[in-house]
């Protein structure tokens, strides 16, 4: 049986990139990097801080997206 990969969709003004990770910790580190650039992280459609994500949550997530922060005016 093939091991499940963790997919993270990173959206930007230029389009989007889909990243794949074998280990949850790798995905969390990539999401922390994106969050430090001002982007927002959504796990299963819920806005999350990477400081509170567990490896188990990331491994079992169906949908992980990183999007540019929205600024209202």
C-alpha cells in the first residue's frame, strides 16, 4: 500500500503551487515559512496558526491551503 502524501496548496497573485510532503513535520515547517511571510494557513477550511498544529492533524487533513492575507479597508 502506498503511503499517503501530504499536499499543501500555496496560492499567490501569480497562481498557485501544489507541494507534496512525505512527513507531517516537513509540511508544518513549509507552512510556518509561508505564515512568517504573512500568509494564512487553512486546514480543512479552518484558519489555523502553525504553532497549534499537530503532526497528527496535518497527516489526517483532507485539505491544506496557504493563501495571501486579506486586508480589509
